């Protein structure tokens, strides 16, 4: 299959810009969940813990609550978090805890739990409906301090200053994006991921890998001072790149190791560290085309976010490759698969092939047909994807409805030939 859609352009970080946003404190390592009570008790005597039903029944969760109580902290628990964070969960928390003078919020679980904790902080502090804060820089000020505790290795939500909410009435995911959503502290304990089911491990691992790729190969925007003050994603930058390089090196070996032995704590630790690096990278560089296209696919097929991303990555990477050959070639060297004697383009192609091998090892899908998407859906998906301007603006090669349809066609057919320009 040959395509001539769009012309590649290489945007460079001419300003040498570097930008990081991060929690005031990050604790990383096996067993660090035992620090939750100390961190909370230093700032609050009344805490709300946001989690889901599975985590709420675990021994580890019970131990966290017990330790908090022993520290004299009054604990309330919300365990109704649902996958893909529907708006109704935010409404539920506001109704149940709006008058409780909550002084800190702990979000413990997957990305939806941590995103809910962050956006609950906004609504409980500033009032109104979560819809009032859809968009960028619309949160008027700091909220209740949030401590994030991830139990899956992938979303990076523990360190990002965005919460993604599925608005049931609008039928789409919407972001609440503001530096005021940044967590007070992130406590990252790889032991909490040991019980993560294989399917969730695969989906979250694919998501983390995509974050690193999209941040490192994304568009460099060279923003001025006004743009930095009003736009969450500053584009590819030198500080985000540091985290992207580190995370790629970690996930290259840790994801296959976790797939082989889910009880391998060292591999789980490297995976969670890589996911943290990915969160740090996308927090200022942002995600791009794959994430824009996945959202409507997920809404249509009701498939996990990470699996939708995995099914799209081979084709989005190939579309973007002509505009990002040096970056993909460097990824190939980071992953140890690029032969220095090869051309830069071949080194770049080897990176994409290695990423696909990792996804296949995880058991993540590599085509859209597997998700249940049909050709009749392509036009709708493409039009919806183009509405995600916060994400499409980060893509290194311009996206149009036509180019998105071409990506979907290849993804449906499993066509992993190289784009010809």
C-alpha cells in the first residue's frame, strides 16, 4: 500500500526549551506505601481515599487505612471509581463529601482512581460541576492536597496535571488540564503492582510505552511566554526528553520480563519507574496522534485504552516516521536494535519493529480488526479524532481526516509496510 498524504516536516526545539511540572515530593521503591500515613498526617487530620472496589478489599489497602487511623487521621473511603472515569463518579463524590471538610485526598489505584482524586480536589475546593473546568488552565487556584499511589505500571497519572473524564452526555472523553492538578506527593511502590492482572499489565504497559514514544517524537512548538502560560503542553523539550530516554531504556527490558514472570519484583520496579518517567515526559510534552484516534475507538468498541493505543501504534509510528527519522533512529539505539552501519532511516525502522515486538510479547493487539472496529466507523473516528486539538497539535506530522482514515485502513488490514512519499 502506498500513501502520499501530507508532507513531512521536522520541527526542532530552536529555543532549547526545557519544562517540567511535578509533585512536590516523589517517593519510589518497594514498600514505600508504608509512608502514606506519615505523609498524610503531616498535612491533614481528615482524609478521603479514592479507590476502586477491587483495591478496597485488598490486604494492602486495609493496612494503609489502619495505619492512618493509628496516626489519628479520620478516614473516609470512596471505592466506586469505574474504568475510564465517568463524570458520574465526580458528581457522586461532590454530593457525598462536599460538606466534610476534607483536608487531603489519597488516590490509590489505576489511572482513573488517581484522575478522580485530582479532579475531586478541584470540585470540592472550588465548587460547581466538573464541566466548568473542561479545557486548559480553567482551574482558578490550588485545591485540596492530593497524594497519588499507582497500582498499575502505565498511566503516569501519579505525576501528570490532567484528569481525563468520560462525559456520558457528550459521549466523549474530556480533559481537565491545569498545573493546579499536580499532586502534592506521589508514592510509587512496585509491590502494589504484583497483583495486577495480566491483561491490565499488558494494557498499562502499552500505554506507558506510547507515552514515551509520543513525547520523544512529538512536535517541538517553541512557545512564547504567553503560550506557556495558557497551554498545558509545551511540546517536545530537553527536560522531557531526559525522562523519555530513561523510560524507553527501562521498558525495553522490563516489559518482556514482566510478561515472562509477573512476580518478578525487579522487573515490576523497572516497569513502574519507566511509567513514572513516561508520566513526567507527557506532563509537558503531551501525547499525540495515537491518543487522539484511540478515544473515539474506545468509545465505540468499549476496549481498554492501552489496547486501543497498542493497536494503533504501528500505523501511527509509520505515518510519523518521515517527519521524525532522527528521533526514531535514536530510539533504535536506546533499545539496542539499531545497527550503526545502517542508514539512519533503517535504524529508525528497527526501533518501530522493536516496539511492536515488545507489544506482541505483552499480548497486546497490533491491529484494529481485533478491537471490533469496522470500516463503516472510519469516517466517524477520523472526524472525532480531529476534535482533540490538544493532542493533534502535538503530532509531528500534520493530521487530517483523510490521513486518519488512511491510518485506520492500514490498522484494520494489519498493513505494516512503510509509507512511501
